[in-house]
C-alpha cells in the first residue's frame, strides 16, 4: 500500500516549476545578483506590492469570515512593502488586480502556501539585499526581513493551520489554487510597467 502524499509534498510538487519561473522572473531575479541596485530593488518591491496588497486583503476577508481565530493581521506584509518603497524614494503603485477568488478552505490553504512561503524565502533575499544595498529591518528591508528569527515558527504555524482546514481529499484543490496563484504572479509581473529612474 502506498502512502498518501502529505499536503506539503502535494503543494511543492504542483508548484515546483512555477516557483522556479517566478524566482527567475526578470523583475525578481536581480534580487539575488551581485549587481543589484536600488532602482531594480524598488522595481521589484513595487511590482510585489501591486500584487500582494490586494491578495492579502482577499485572504484577510476570507479568514475573518471563516477562521477568525487564525491571526492573519500579524502576517500581513503589504505595509512593510509600502514602507520600503517610500524609504527608497518611491510610492506604492495601485493594485494590479483584485486578488484570487477563494471559494473554499482548500483554495485558502493553497493561496496561503504561496504567500507564507514567500516570507520564509524572503529571509535569504533579505541577507543578500542587506549586504548589497545596506538596508535594515527598519529601513528598506522590512518586507524581506519579514518575521526575522520567527520565520520558521510562523511557517510551521501555517502548516498546522493548513492541515486542520485541508483534509487529504481536498489536496488537489489546494494544489490547483497554489499553482493558479503562482501563475497569477507570473502574469501580473509580466504586465508591470518599467521603473523610471
């Protein structure tokens, strides 16, 4: 008898290629390059803000209605993005979309997987950006610093919550939602206007 794949394994497998494409997108790939400059950094932050602010609002609305005990307010990072953009001399852009449709808890789990994972991955980006551009958690590096030393704990808390709302028979729906959200990121990043100097 074969083991039933766990939710983390299902979501990772469903999004591996899309995650790779997102990491290597022309707007995000410079974040890990040695030649990163403030302009490219600000362009990436502005693009992410245009996507993440409405995404976080959609997630917050669903959670407030269905799972008020899950403290999403403490996880939101769009305000950190806005602060970083302003620190770099820019202004947050208007929303690029209305956010994904979230019709059930499985889709919620899939969407949370994408944005919660970005907090964990942001720890690596933060170290690179801090070294190259001198940003700090208080100035220019709030978003990627995220939850800092608590990032792993916050990630583990997400998985505990996801397991309670997404039983094995709903893993496929969660995977489809996660893959769809990665696809939305790629599409929206492709449509982002260039950054003026």
